[in-house]
C-alpha cells in the first residue's frame, strides 16, 4: 500500500511504444550537498495483462555526480503489480553549488521497440539549518471560545543567509493563522541572515463548548513547518492544544404551566443537560423572592424538587429529567409562580433559571341518574315518585339546581332548592313527582326533560323522563234482577265501564250445588264453541261509559234429602286486571225431596250401593292387581329354580366316600323320590244359588251410563288451561314488579368479609372420596331366571 501511494504521488513518465508496458514514477529533481550521497526512488507498475521484464541503465551523468546500485539484470513484474527500487547519487566533495543532470534509460524485454529515457536534475546546494526555539511535543491548555496568541522564535544556524517559508500542517478545522499574513494565504515568508533569528506570532481560535465537546484535556495537534529556500529542507515544531475544564448546565425542556385539580398534587418535568466538557454535579434550587431553597410553602401551596440526584455526576452532554412537584390547596382558584435555578456545583457564575408555574383547574361538572324505574305507569288518582340522584363529577364543591322543561302529558314536579355536593359526592335520593292529568285517557304518554344546572345557569347534564297514565279498572253493577221460574233461578245483570279506557270482562258462574246452569251472554260475547251450557264468556272493547247486559239461569236442586239455600255466584274480572275480581251473588231456597220407599228397600239400596262401590274400585284397580300377582308368581318361580340349581351343584361337587357299584345307579331314583302333592277338594255350589246370592247383594242390573260428550271435555280442558295461563302470568307480573321496584334479595353484608382461602374443617363440608366398587365383568345370567 505504501508503494502504491508513493508511486501515485510521483510523476508518471509515458513510454514511446504503441502499447506502454509500464508506468514509471521518478522525481525530476533531487537536492544534495557536496560530498553527500542521496537516494533516488524509482517506482513502477505493469499496466498490461501479462508479466513483463524491464532493465534500467545510466545514459549520461554530470562531472561531479556518481550514480550507483543500478541493477544489471532484468526485473520481472507481474501483470498489474507495483514495485520500487533505490539507487544512490553521490556528489563530489569539491563540487560547485550548481545544478547537474544525469539520464536513465529503461527497456522492456518483451517489447523490443519500447524504451524510456528520464532526466533527473541534481541541485547541489548549500547546507541550511533552520531551528525553532521550542522542543517538539509542547502542550498548551486553552479556554473555550478564546482567541489565543502564540509567539516562537525561528533562527538560521547555517553559514549562509536563507529565505524561509512558514506554514501550518494540521487536520483540525479550528481557525488559525499568522499575525503578519497580509494576503491570508496561510503562509509566511521571512529572510534570515546567518546566525539571525526572528519571532513568529500566530493565533488559534478555540471553539465554544457545545454538546459536551471538545472534551476537557483533548484537542488538535499542529505542526509549524519552516522550509529553507537553500536546500528545500523542512524543519518543524509539533505542539498540541488541550481544552481546559468547562462546567456548564443548560435547561433544554420545560413544560408549560401545570394545571392541577384542587387539593391534588402533580409534577412538572424539566430536562437539564451538562453542556460542559467534564463530569459535573448538578446544583438545582427554587427561587422565590430573595430565597433559594429546594422546597417552598407559598399561600398553602407546596413546591419541591424531586429526582435531582445532586450526588450523581452528569457526564458531558448527558441529560437528566428532574421533577417539580406542586401540591395545590383545596380551593377552587389560585396559582403560584417561581423560578427553577440550576448551575454546575460550585459555579454560581454559570447559573441559569427558568420560570415555572402552576394553576388550579376548576372542573365544573355533574351527572344525573335515575334510581330504579318505578314510574313507568302511574295510577289515574295517584302521584308516583321517581327518585333522582346527582353526582359531582367535577373536582371541587359545587352547587346545583334542577329544572324541568318541555313537559307534556303529565305533571312533573321536583325540588327547586340548591343542592351542594363535595367532589365525587352523590346526593341523597331526590323525589321527582309524576302525576297524571285529571280525566286523562289510559296510556296517555307523559315526558319531560330534567336539566341539571350550575348556579350561574350553565347546563351540565340532562335526563329524559317518560311515563304514562295507568288504566283505571272501574266496573259498576248498574242493574240486576233475580227471579224463580219453572224450577230455575234466573237473573239479568247490567254492567257499566266507568274506567278511563275501553275495557273488557271475563265472566264466570258457579253454584253451591251441582246442577244445570248457563249464561245467556250478549251477542258480541266470546264463548266456547259448541258448548250447550255456557259457564263463562268474555266480552271486549266496551267503551268508556258504555254498558252491556247479560242473563244467567241455574236449575234449582229438587232431589236433596234436606232443605237448603241455593246460591249462584257471578265472578267477573277486567281484561286489564285479572287479579282484581268482583262478584255478584243471587240465592233462593228449596225443600227436601219426598221418600216413597220403605226401610227394607232403603237398606237393600244402601247395601247395593256399597257393593257397587266395592266392585267399581276393584274393577278400576284390576290391571294393577293382575300385574302384582303375575310379578309374584314370576319371582316365586325364579327362587325355586335357583334353589334347585344350587342343590344340583352341591350334589355334583361333593366327594362321595362310599364306592358305588355300576348296577346300583337305579337305586338312586328311589332315594330321591318326593311325595306327590294331594289335590285339595273345592267346595261345590249350584250355579242358580250363586246367581241369586250375587243379585241379592249387588242389586239388580243397572243401565250403563252414557259417555260424556268429547266437546264438553275439550271445553272444560280449554277453560282450565286458560285459568292456569292467567295464574302463571299473574305470578310473573308480580315478580317483574318486585324486580323493578328493587325488591331483590341481596347477600348478607357480612359475606364480603369472608376470606377467600377458607379451609373447611367439618365432616359435612370436607368431601370424602368413595371407595371404588368393582363391577363384575360378566353377570351370572342364571340369577335372572324367572
């Protein structure tokens, strides 16, 4: 690499052939003194794609010059390679001070017609001796952003007068120069007589310390060179500058005015930086008036510095975020202003400060909410209270006022008193009275907007309130008549709807005795299809103030053993409120039925009734009795079969000690014979006698009752299903009303105090692992024999 750089710096000598095989780099002039030997550097480069050989020879030389150490052989150079050689040039001791020339000739072995001739001038010069008045390696400590002046003497120690050119050689970009450099070319030329000297004045401008640099103890190096005009010899003086320590602190970032809630505390961030060139300790304080502290209490404000870390140094250009804490008083208005002062420790002359402040931000806000929803419907003659709650969502005590606007359909009233709440506080339950308008129709919708305002009229929240007038169920028995005709109790009833909306009725009839009875409903009534005797009907869409009439009859009992009163009960309930029935009752009396049978016949009839009842019960339970008997027989048979099987197995597995003979096997049948069962004799009775006894006890043959009409059974099922549905809906409505009213069971308040990691200690709460019960892989099917 050194060879390449030197070769590139030397002059390139072109060749005379069409394709130059080499580039040579040789000085055109060298300086030597009488009796001195100097070296001439010859560098080359093969610029073709194949290896080449060259030779060098001396063409001519001056009278007082001797050129030696020229190689006699060819020098091989690979393609693209660089190389160099040194030859010696010696000047005769008695040579004059003049310029002489010698010539070198170069040939290429591979290119016969190529040659190169190069002339070198040798300046035979007088001896120069320029010296500086200071030794190399001097160091000067300088301050930042200062123009520093220097002076050094340059002397001519040679025997001849000389002209010296002075210049700087350095890599820095600092500003520098000679005081006497009038043309500002960075050079200074002086004449020095033999043995004379002269002071050279120059300056160097140091830069300001920015972002921590240049660091303390560092700086550039300079070389002041003196070039002799006699023999081009260069004398130099090398020195360096070192920056003095510079302590400095700057405030890079500070937040704007800090807004804080009343009674709260927040922190304001400030970023400081060591803008000096050495590690420095931070000294931070607060300035208020003539005092400098790290904590102040001003008008109930508390201000303090946090995270300054004053015992930890900051490296050059290192930043640190410190915090200024503000603790505001619990008032709604106020502010505090002071200064943050920072400086390098022990350098108050480099202190810098910035104004910091904080002010209380009074947030005025609030919210409205309903507690439950208990006033979806309001009875026509009642006032419902929907409870409202106010929450102070601001950050300080606040007075509120409630206002109702845009109300329609109903009357809405709420307190007009001013309500004061602390920060985050909820008000007590505030009743909002909702009253229907007099004589309003049912389901008339009412709405209003409840507005929450501050005392200065600022609206902060609103809440929409809606309700409706509940239907009023009010039916009047306007007229009723009862009479007895042809063994029937008859009545006519007129009912009027005095409610506040169109309504309908569901009317039912019952009696104190089981007998025939029926309604004669109005033409527009809804009755069960195909029913002969109407026990209930429904009528709908009876307008407000309208009436309707219906009739009913019931057959008076005539087969009772004793006289009694006979009642008919008419029950009706509105379609809008089936849980509020109202009744009408009509009654009459009847006499006991006359008896023509004698006592004997009565006794016989009584016995016959008893036997008939017993027979009816037995007949009704016949299938159960048959199933029970069959099950008992099957179980009995399985038990007997199992016993026989076990006996056979025992007989087969037993070891017989007595040896049996082959011809004795027939005798075993005699030993195992069982006694034959004797057949029991049943008592005999003639069939005529049995028939007579049965009829005497059970009575004569009675006709079979006709089956009940299927349409009547279906109607009865429909009525019962309707009653079950109504009852279920009523229970669900009660449950929903309780939930809406807030009547919900809640856990006991002490439950929250139970620990989460409780360990059960009683046998009742400690689970017990059950023993594994082995299940047979194969069931004995013989055990299931029947």
